[in-house]
C-alpha cells in the first residue's frame, strides 16, 4: 500500500456511503492512513492495545448499544481512553442516534462523527472499497476495457489495429464500456486488478472516420460502468502470414497487471474476421473453462488414453 493519507472529508463525496449526518465538520481535515475501517470491539471496554489510530472506527448496533447502557462515569472513562488515541473519525451505521455524551467527547478530542443509513456490513465493505481504491498501487495501461457477460475484458494492441471500433461493435451488442484508450488499474481487497476510466476520457470513444463520440448520449447512462475486475486480456495484432499462430489452444499466455497474471489471447486481425464476435466466443470459452468443461486437447488426450487402454 502506498504510504500516503486522505482527508476524512472525502467520505462525504461518496454518495454510495449514504451519509446523513455529520458532527464536528471542522475536524474533517483529519487524515485517514489505512485502507480498512476498524470495529473497535474490546477497545470500548478499555483494552486499547490493538486500536489503530490510523483507521476509521465503525460503530454498529453492538457498539452504540453497549455505550448507551454504561453509567455516565464509566462512559466518560472509556471514551476518554478511546479518543486519546486520536483516531481520524467515527462512522455510525443504520442512522442510529448518537448520544450527546459521545458527541461532546468527540468534539473535545477533535474527532468527527458521521452517520450513515447503511447496515454495518455494507457500510464496512463500501468504506474499505473506497479506501482501497485510494491507497492501492495503480498503473495505467493503453487499451480499451469492457464488461462482457460479467467478465472484465481488456483489449490491447498497436494504434490503428481497431480496438475502439471493436469496442463500439461490442457496445452495440449490449455490452458495457469501462474505458477507451487508457485504463487505470488498482488492486482491490482480494488483490485482484480492477480497471476504471481516467476521468477526462470517461464515456468517450474515439472512432476513426466519425470522431470522438459520447456513448451516453447515444446509448444511455447504463452503457458505461465505473469499474470492473479484470479477467481476460485480448491482444489484437495485424495478420502476419509469416507468423505461426496457435490453432489448437496449446500455448497459454499471460499478461501481468500489478503482479497478477491475467490470461491473454492473441487475435490476428485480417480482412473478413469479425473480431467482436471472436471476442464474444473467447469470453464464453473462458467461462466454460472456469466451469470445468474440457478443452479440445484434453478431450483428445482422454480419447487417446481410452484407446490405449482398449488396445491392452
């Protein structure tokens, strides 16, 4: 993870967190230094050894319920030790009411309190997802990425080989664009590379002979998605009659993205080849392989093995 930080106020910009209330806005300049939120657990009983001051603290019904049943004297003692760690912020789930005592002590220790309408589990997942996008290593790759049948497919190749035109055909068939020309990748919480658009070129697609078109104005807002996990890379290259191409699926190639090897297919582009249809078939084939359906070579080996047993 990159050694940097992000201001707590950035959480307010994330509409999917459904934040409905904010106490002590003047302290939203506090900086978060860790990509995951933390549930305080035993820290609210006074055991603060593993309370991480770099992380957002998430209060669900258990935490709020526990604090509400404490006598005022015990509550003040517990929260004093808790806030002394100088945490960046508290986020409360399910629109729970925050007690005046908690609000007062949070203000004393310059800690903002944000309240979300989301359940604790969903809120934790979305906060961590947002922070991982910020803290994760990133790389930008030239290519066009789409979501096809639930898979993230990156189309690469030299300039002029037809990446954008192929993407337009796939969009016309009902698939969704992530980004054209340049894709930014980061690692999510599972260390899977996730692609997203670079903001200035979001929803735009360059097609030679037409120009740069706005897909949203032509197909509607659902044609573009924010991000997609990368599953398959398809490299387009101009047909070379002198080159020997894989015809049986013997050669398994990979494309490295942020240290992860992603399956890659090389497609020679020549007159008469419907590349968008080939990509659709490649995605279906990839899905079938993940389901355990045997390849032609595996099938041939099974037949061969069966024949040898029969001859014996």
